[in-house]
C-alpha cells in the first residue's frame, strides 16, 4: 500500500470514530430530551386527572409548588424552592435580624437536625445542642417537612412559644424543650483579652460585615502591644457567606489556595487564592472547632490547617462541604441549588467528613447522672482540696494576704474571663498551648 492510500485509510478511520462518537453523544442527548418530555407528559396527565377527579377542588399553583419541592428534596438536603416570602427571609438573615429561637438546621438522613444553636439565643440558653434531632415542632411530626417549612414553623413573633421534641444521643426518650421566641441579633464577632498578650476572637457566623468587624477586633487586641498568640473560636459557627470566609483566611495567608469549588459545569469550578496584605501577623493561632462548626467555618479551618498557619483544636466538624447557588425566579421566589463541592487547599473534600482537628479535645467531658432525669452534666474530679483534713497552702494569715492581693490585681471582668477559661476545656487547652509555643519560640533566642 502506497503512503497516500495509507494516510487516506487512517483519515477515513479517524473520521468514522469521530462521527460515531458525535452520533452517540447526539443520540444520548436526544434520548435524554425525549425521556424528559415523556416524564413531563406523565406529570401533565397526573395534574389533569387530579383537577378532574380529586375529591375536592385543588389549587394548581399549590400542587405544582409541592411537586417542585419534592423534586428538589429528592436531590440533597440543601436544595430547596423558596416562595417569595421565604426568599425574603433568607436575604434578611445575612443583613439584619429576625425573630425566632436561634438555631441553624439541616436535613441529615431525612431527619431535621440542629447544625448549631446561635450563642446567646433562646435555643442556646435552653440547652439545644448541635446534632440534636428535631422530631416534632409543637407536637406535629417533622417527617416529610421541607427545610424552609421547618424554618417558618420555628420562627414567629417575639414573645410567642414553640415546643420542639428532640432526640439526643444518650437519651432514652424524646425530650420536649419549650422556647420563647425573641429577636435574634446577628452579631458576628466577639473579642476579649484572655491574658496579657493573648487574644480571643469568636466568629459566630459569616455575615456581610464579618471581615470588617474582625479587623477592628484584631486592631483592638493589638493596641496595647504585640500579640503572643490568638485563639480563633469557630465553635458552633454554622457558616454563612463564602466571600467572608475567604477574606478572613486571607488576613493570615500571603499566597496559595484558600478554597476551591468543583461542580458539573465549568462556571462552578472556581479558585479563591490568598494575596499579600499590608499587615503581616506572625503570632501563632489556634482555631477552636466542634461538631457545630460547618460550611464557611470549615473553609477557614481547612485553609489555615493546610497552610500550617494554625493548629486546629477541638472535635470533628459538621462536614457541610457543598455550595448552594441562589437563583432568583421571575415570580419573586428563589431556587437554592447545590451546584458544587468545597475543597481545601490540599484538595480534600469537606463534604460529609468535615475537618479533623490536629489536636482532638472533646467538646466536654460528661457522664450520665442517674438522679438527673437522664440529663448529662460535667464530670467532677476529686482534688486534694476536696479531701477531709487536707493541708492548707501556707498559714491562714498568708492565705488572707494572698487573697487580698488577688482581689486588688484582678478586676471583676478578669475574674469572669478566668472562670470562663477554667470551665471551657477546649479554650483552656488552647491558651496553655499558645503559652507553651511562646515559651519554646524564645528558647532559641
């Protein structure tokens, strides 16, 4: 076979493969389209039969909305259809305040589950915890209830009461918790000095002003001198705005990936990278996380962990690593659609696994008490001072003098902070670790 004939045969074979491949793709698309039209025809027929034969006259709009909700609910727990008033409520969440009980919820294995109670809210004060399963709201089952419908039932006018029936690991029966609704202020950032040189910033959720408030808090903690260490508390932080979690991470990173997203279509594949900032912070950071840390808070923890800029301390996080895109509809409604997954700088998916802390410290050391109606309380350890006839530390005069000195040196606010540290095992561990890092860093000087 001469060279020209050989090339012609090769070209013809390649063309046949390309044509076959194109035909298969076209055929698959066409088959898929035909299948969709066939299913839509079935839906139309069912709707027509309902309108003609159902025992009562039906509201077509209501039935179609129910069908849309069911369609989205069959995909994943976070995709949902929002009526115009529901969509309006969602927009309020990131900007102002709302009236309710103060919890972030999700659907987990088809069960309404608490992601995290918001600190300082009625639910938080009544002892609602992350991972609680809400099986009833005002004695009505939450089975087959959509996420947005559950949110609407839990919210309501200030001063009104709602009762939730929860199942919690360790409890043998449902626990009813009655909660009085209140205005839920969306305060994002809190800060304080733990000890001279050691700062603490808590981010409750990621809102439109979180980065601004965080920078102000950081400047305030640094005004009396350089920080030797910072505790960044993301515990029970249910997440919020993606751009704010990226900006918070960027404060402490000069380069490299912060988070990436990967979806089915090209537009959903995005990369968010750090860039050099004017301010350089070199102090060690410990990030506190727990079972209620989700979404945006997991992005910050994952970025700082992968770049070895912070130690993560606490319990395994929630594992909410999917991206929801909000699509406004022409009728004023909104479509919340899961479009991608989050990945940490090292390429690890957060979804359903969460962030594993570098140092695992249980959220609290607890033990069941048979005389407390199956409630749980902190385990108390015996100490020397609890023993009968124990020796006092020094003479009575020395002891009184020492107490006097402490009362003079320690303000009421300092005493409150010290008590909080002692009662918070994760925060206590974080502060001790920061102080240890500071000591070790000075040994080589």
